[in-house]
C-alpha cells in the first residue's frame, strides 16, 4: 500500500559509518537559503566544522563520532540561534532545521546550564517563519497554545466544594455580622474558589476595607479582579503588596496581569524575577511559557531545560520542552522529551496528543512515537484521538495493512461522529487504493463535519476528476481556494497580534569567565 499522501517519505540510502546530522536552512519567511554557512561545534572541543547549504538549502555532516554537539548557521548579516546541545551515538541520523534571522545574536555558542539571555524588547511578528513547511509552523503554533494551558499533576479540578447550601450558610453568617472581617473573607474566598469572580469581589473588598493589611485577603481580591477582567485594578493591588513585601507569587501574578494589559516585555521580566526568587516548577513553567508564546524559542528551550533539570518528575515541563524543541526544528529531541512525559503518567492524555501532532508534522518517523501511541490506545481504547493518532503513526511508518488502518480510523469516527480529520484520512486511504467512490463518501462526511476543512474539498475535487466529473471537481477546487485564502488571512491577523521578543545573549564577564 502506498504511503499517506502529504507525508514526504524519503527513500532510504546507505548509511555512512558514524553518525549523521542533516537539515535545512530557511529565512524568517520560511524560504530555503542556499550557500549559507552551517557550523557544527562539539562540546569540550575547540573550534567548529563548517559546511555550506546546497541550492535547496540542505546541508549534511556525515561520519561524525559519538559526542554532544550544537549547530548554528549564518549568511551575510543573518544568523540563526544555536540549537540546544544534542547527543549522537554511532549510527544516529539526526534532522535539524535552522532559521536565519537578522535579530539573532552572533555570539559563540555556550554549553551552560543556566539561561544566558535577556529580553531586550518586542516587535510585531509579521514574518515568524518556521522550520521546514507551513504544516510544521502551524503545528508549532498549535503546540504553543496547548502548552500554556497544561496543568500540573494533581491540580484541583475546581468547583464550589459543598455547593449552594454552603454559600447560603456563608451569606446567612455575613447577614448576622456584616462588619466581620472573617465573615466577608470566608464568603469571598468561597466564591473565588468556585470561579464566581464577580460575586467574590464585594465581600473581599469589604474585608479589605476592614483590614487592609491582611495580605492573603488582598491577594485573593487581586485574583478576583483578574478573574473578572479588571486587570488594572488587580495590578494596583499587586504592586501595593510588592511595596510591602517581595514575593515570587506576586511577581508571577503581576506578570500575568502585564500580559493581559498588553505589556509582554514587563510580563516576562516579572516571570523571570519570580523564577529567580523561587525556582519552583510553576515559576519555571510560567517563565518558559511566556517566552514560548512570544517566539523566543531558544530562550524558552533553555528555561524549560533548566526547569526539567530542577523538576525531572514534571510531565508538563517535559512536554513544554518538547514543544519548544519542535519549534526550533529538533524533532527527535522534541518527541523524546514528550515520550518521557507520557511515561511519568501513562493515563494522562496531554502528552499523547502532543506526540500525535509532532509525529504527523515531523518530516520523518520518530522512534519513540509509535510505541507510546500504541500504549495510548491500550490505556484508552474508547478515545477517538488515541485511535486516530496511532493510525497516523502506523501509516507514516508504512507498517499497517489496509484493514488495520480502516479499523482504527473507523473506530475513531464511531466514537466521535464529527471527527473530520479521521474521515479525511479514511478518504485518503481509499484514494491510495484507487477506490474513489469510497473516498468520495468519506471526503463528503469530513466536509459535513467541518465545511471549512479545505484539504477535504481539494481531495474531493481530485477524486471527482478521477471518476470523470470535472464540473464537480472545479467546484470543490474553488471552495478549497476560497477557504485557504480566508484561513490564511485569519492566521496572519492572529500572528500580527502577537508581539515577538527580541532576545540578546548575555556576554560573560571577565570574572565569570575566569571561574
């Protein structure tokens, strides 16, 4: 059976002795760059090895010895950021993509455990670029959005605790003692934890007027204002508390508010202060997430990497590091960290979803992805995504039979009858087998589930051409083009709303160098 259309499967070639590093150099707009210098540095060895990209922007370093390496690229005034250090063993073959950017630092690569950068400013992200294809850029953006909402293991599900009767009793107690700090605070705290932010404000304000020095109550009041969308008033209270006592929690909350108020530069600096005051899992995660959202990819890799070292049992830190590595073009390392995250809690779905997306978007099959997604199906056989992503991993590795693919995808759409992507892949499956009538049926179901699924319109057009219905084909191609234009415009608007951090690597002082 032929491979999944759209996956660029490369024919296997004889492997040279030693390890191989290969990849692509692109500019900030995603265009391939010919004749760019690519430098490979090995840890604990002076100097670097250099090669040039070919007319298609590709490069290769063959026959490398086992060791730990880093890559960067340059051409004229453009530089790429140095990759995270990666280890190679005998026979390894690693794919790394590099992006040239005028704002990237030309400082030599450093093998250091501590983050070594500063955020110097922000700029409009009008040409974010990416690694390889638009599919990988969009996957990276999707992973970033999903990273920032990852919850720590064991976080409470929320809710009102003992329900409306408890709120009634608290209100009754407050009615008896309206001037009581305790009665106001207890009701406000109850509503806050229940997610009823606006209802919590009045009693918390009353408690604040009674005892303005109570920092716990004022902190909850700031959270209530934040939850209700009154970010300026929340920020005023946080700054008031910081004037009395320095606190990592306050800096982190202030960073959240600065981001909401449209000042990401102030936000990332507050997140850094929080992490340096208290290198907790949450503070590392918030700092790295802020960097990642604003496309400071290499600094995000450094912060999440430091966070993983400090908190090696944090599944969300490993997954976040994987998302950052994927954005930097290090697909093997990205997958491995997310695979490690899935091992920490095999019943958690989030790492598997990350793996499914990474596996589909990466240019080549990734070693650890398929067995982890097989476990996902075993752990959650009734999960539509588990069946779908496992099917995609098998398809990419060219292992499955037609029956196995059909079974997995059919189960996905049985569990979720509106699973548009699964219908689309069933159509592709039968189109590969030249059963265009069945393919048309599945493409039609995909469009019924999601009329804006442009790929389904395009493939439906191709199928109509194959069975000799050019008028229907033309209509589907036109719909595809219209949807693509609309979606491209929407994506561009979203990207323009994001401020991109300008990052400068710190130059070590003479004293620190001597140490």
